């Protein structure tokens, strides 16, 4: 016997047909260990209190939260200054479009500003920055290293990277012997494992889970390390934003004195 309600269809009202909804974001905490939800909410609200009104609600366990803001300006600042850090863990922020389901959002993708160091000056170009960023992940923004307002000396790109994979450390370029190597350094980089290069845990936590005596291992031999962290660079010119693969000029930006 078939269920008479199995194929029933309902006409649902779109949120857009109601009054204008407040901006909605989703936050995702990259952590292999459970962290108290109340602690996460308290720390983030303290960090954001000077930006504007926000409200967080846990959605899935301790790592996914819905974030409501008072206006679009506050939402923009939270996105632009992500990832945030909560007890040493990266907290990424994503826009939640009205037509999207939560499970359709790529919450595992975290946007970082990445600095590319150790490149010859003739390789410091907008085109090369675009090429490198596209190879690293999903390219979001590119800063032009050449400007009358200042010369950066390195490339700076904003890229969405897969938090489930190891961080990329370097780039080899130019054929020949020896081949040259550029280094990637990440702004706002929270704790990560110097052994496997993944976000969400440190080597000490990994060794505890796998019953490894980390005191017997020379961590200086790891290919990952604290050198991958770098201070947030002062923005000397507006970045270029990618629109369907094409570089376009950005809209007017919101200045935030609380930038970390």
C-alpha cells in the first residue's frame, strides 16, 4: 500500500516574497576536537562587538553556526576579515544565499590572503599572481603588486583553499638547474599540524590521538612550520576581484579600524 502523503507537493512561500531578510552568514570552525559551543559564541561576540550587532546559533554540533548581522556592512566586514581564530582554530565565514541549502555550501573551503615570497622582481606581476592563485585553489581577489602608491615586493592573493587538505608551502618555477622555489605565507593562519600540514589540530594533538611520543621526533625536520605564518599586510591599493574569471575593479570598500 502506498503512502498517500509520499508524493504530496506543497507550495512554499519564498522568503523574498516577505519583508527584506537580514544578511545571513554561516560560520565553520575547523577543529578535530570538540570545543564548548557557549565558549565559541562568547569569544566571537566579544571580538565582533565593535563591528556591530551579531547573533550566532549552533547548527551542527560544535563546528557550524548561523550568523545574523544587523546589516550588509557588518556582514561584509566579517567576511573580509575571516578566517577568525577561536582558541587556536580557524573560523571561516560564508554567505548563505536564500536559494541554497546548508549542505550545498562549501564550508570546508576557507579563504586566506596568501603572500608569495622569494620571487624575482620580473615575476611580480598581476598575471603571475592570477596564475599562482588559480593553481592553489579558488581565486577570490588579486592585489596588483605594481602601483604608484607603493611597491609590495611580493605577490598577495586571496584564495579559497580546501581545509581538509594540507596547506601548500611552496611553488617551484622555471626549468633548469637549480630550479627556483617561491614560498607561501598565510595571513591570519591559526593552529595547524607541522607534521601533516592540515588545519584543525596541532602535532601534539595528533600524537596524542595516535599514541605517538612527540618528544622523540625532531620537529625541525618537518616541511611545515611557524615560518608559514605572516602578519596581515597593509593594503596599499584596492585588490582586483574575479568575476567569471575576469579581473574587474572592486566596489567601494568599508574601512575597519579594528583590522587584526
